[in-house]
């Protein structure tokens, strides 16, 4: 009975580890698509390849590449071996490669290619995860420079998210200013930071200030509204710096990410107005 119980518990732990591994892969794949998509669009516009990227076969392979890059980065970070990583990359490409001959022959449409590729991808990922379920990933040794870059991942995330804005500056709506204080209030509530009422009072003052700025932008002419929005986002960067130094209300990683995002949105909004 003791051996049976230990076996069951070991199976439960293995199952949870596999499920967590798959969940992490899905998140990494989605982030890869979200972050690298703007890079492909910018490159396509600059090189005149937008029509090529719009083809279903090219789009499928580009999507598989984006997902693979995000997944490889995360698997490397988690210390998975090269074999498991290579097989998971194959799970991204093989479903599309199996369906592409049918698409090229006109026997399958764009929707079949995309939907079918994703439906086949999921069981392929499960098979790879089950095949390597007994492996225990160990943290990989990293160069100090790589470790420093990894610690600054919020900055890299924000920079990737704003690639499109630098290529084609956009004047944001005044409504977006309300997101700035709302994010801090929401995270502060989730993290139960309001035991100190002064912290809550400061956040409510911020809500009033950016709310008033949003109201002014929404009622002003377009050019003036754009300037107010740009300055509002840039002003919030100082708010991020103060909270990053204090280490309160929001995680430091969020404050770091928000700082870079605020500066990028503020500057590109002002460039769009100009």
C-alpha cells in the first residue's frame, strides 16, 4: 500500500509538471506572436513585402516561427534540454507542413490551413511533453551579461510592444490616460496594499489628476488633445520611477515595464501630432 501510494503521488506530481509545462509553452507562444508580429509588419512595410506576408502559407510559417522563438526562449530559461526544445519546435512546424501541400494544391482553404495547423499542434505538444515528462530541467549557467538582460525583461517587453509606434507614430485618445492610474489601483488592490491609507490617498489623487487631464484632452481640438495625451503619458513615467524606487503598490517589474511604455507612447504621440 505504501509503494502504491507513493506511485500515485509521483504520477500526480508528474501530471502537474506536464500540465504546467504545457501552460507555460502556450503563454510563451502567444507572447512570441504578440511581440514579434509588429517586427514582421514593420519589416514588410519597409521592404515592400506586406503582400507576401499576407499569403496564408507565409503567414502560417511566420506564426510558427514567432511561436517557436517565444517557446525556445522560455524553455532555455527553464533549463530544458536541446532535444526536448528541438522536438517542441518541430511540433510548431510539422502540422503546418503537413497541410501546406493540400493548400498549394487548392484542396484546402486559408481557414483549414490555419485552424487545422493549430488543432494538430496541440496533441503534438502533448506528445512531446509526455515523452520528456521524467526529465527535471536544471537551471542553465548563464553569462553575466545575459543574466543582466534577463533581469531587465520588462524593458525588453515594453520595447517590443512599441515597435509599431516608432515606425508609424499614432496619436492616442484621451481615454487612454484613465488606464494609467487604473492599473496602479487595480494591482494595489490585488496585492492588498491599502493597509496604509496614505498610499490609497496618493493613488486616488493620481486618478483625479489624470482623469482631469483626460477630460481636458477629450474636449480640446485634436492637435491640443494630442499634446495633452502625450504629456500625460510622459508625466506618468515620473510616477513609475517613484513607485519603482519605493517598491510599493505595484511590483518593480511592472513599474519598469510601465516606465518604458509610458515614455514610448508619450514621445510617439507627440511625434504623431507634429
